[in-house]
């Protein structure tokens, strides 16, 4: 079943306008279907907060048809916010104290915008640890995205992310490594995932932490891994939640930063994303910008409308597949009381009963 519009969060109306099925609370109450309560800890900066929120709402809402999804967005008070975003958060987001009191069936933690490899000095570090530790004891499974994966690998497994030297940016081919794990059942064995980051956790670090790698790319490295118990923590390094235009918007922002003198070099294209015609259009735009800067003329408008219809989304279906499997597994093991993580027969140290398979290697 679809996501339930249990409050007046603007994302619900935005998704309705896009054609997504959103269930009204009165209708949801009448259906004899189990509900799942999914927390979304959104750590993205102000400019990306609402867009990231919508991306994960879409991915959750489209991924599985077995339950009514109540998605509870919240953030960390320690994150620096402007007045408009603070007002938005106060109106539409829930405080962590309420989340903690009422409980969750599952938790998604987004990335955050942090430059440099050092995470422990960030203002969100201790509050994030508090949320992750609470979830470990009270939530059946936590899905960490990008920087959240790097943070948890550092404070729980002692593996610090490493700088790449240059931005890993684009859409990359990945292969499923462990085809027998239920998170990747029915998912294509070869699929694309967008990446956008300056730092990485390497395969050797995932293995040193005792984590199980499920999907990786020769170019972009590990994308999908799980904690030693097979399910309590799920780690993404890529961004299957991205919209088709997400990397285009990011490229546009970097072009504008160059034009404003905020970066020294003109940005390269995201890899494996723009087609031949799009690259030609953008190369022409680059020359027009350089010429305008040299001649002191007004800068040309970014040719976004000429690019959007030429883009292809080659990752969303596989993202839905993994999220759908995740939701289905949560549905099977989480307690009916959302304040408790598991049904009585489930072993928290082996929630999917996979130990027999792992012991056979």
C-alpha cells in the first residue's frame, strides 16, 4: 500500500501532483492492513533538505506494496539551519524525543554535506551516535546512506573514510557479489547506482569490520553491505534515491560556483551520465561562459531545459528492488508493537536466520 499522509508535510502534496498514490488517514484507518513506521533522519543541508526528503519518500512509497508506510522525518538540533529551514523543521518534522518514545519499525539515515575526511569534529557527531545506538537496541534495521555509512563505519567499526583525491561523481555499473542474500533477491545481478562523494570506505575496510559486501563496482567501489548479523545495519555508499535530474542540478551548481569565482577549475562532467548530444550542448555552454567572463559580459543561462529530456534513469528500479526487499524483511520480523524491534521468535544476533549459510561460506 502507499505512504499515508498522516500530517500536512508539503512533500505529500508534491508527490500527489507527480501522480504517486498517497493514502489519506481516514482511508488508511478503514483498511485491515498492517502499518510500518519508518524514521527518516534527514541530515542534509538547508538547500537539499526537502529534495532529499522527497527522494526517500518516493523510494519508500514505490518499493513495496505489503503495508501502509508512515514515514517520520526528523533531524538533529546540532545541525546549523537558517531561519526558514528551522521554521520548516519545527512545523513538519518530529523531535527525536517523540520518535524515541513512540518507536520505529525501521530507520533511514541520509548523508550530510561535509568537506574533508574528519567526521568526529562535526557538530552532529555525538547526536548521531545517540540515534544510531538507540536504533541498535530498539529498531529492527537501520539503513545508512553515504556519509551516514562513513560515520557508522568509523564510530562502531573503527574504519575511517579515506579521501579520494578527486570527486567520485557519476553513474556506475555494479554487480551483486552475494546473490543468495535476501536483500538482493530478484534484483538484477548487474545494475547502475549514482555516486557523489570525495571520500570512500574501501573493500578492505568493509571486510576488516566483518561486514558482508552485497554489491560493488570496479570503478566506484562498494555500494551495498550489511552488518555481521546480516541485517541490523544496511550500508549504501551510492545514491539509489537520486532523481533523474539530481546530478544535473549538482553539475549546474558547480558551473555556477566556477562562474562566481568560488572554484578554480571548470567542473568535469559526472561520469556515464550525459549523452553525446548533452555533452556537446554543455561544452558549448562552457565556451560561452569562458568568453563572457573574459569579455566582462553577462553570463549565459544554463541550458537545463535542453538537457533534461535527454537524461536516462538507469538506477531507480534496482533501488526500488533493494528497498522493497528491505521493507518485506522488516515486515516479517519486526514486532507489532513498534516500540519493540522483533517478534518474540527472532534472534537479534541473526534476525534473518542466515547463520547456517554464512557458516558454510
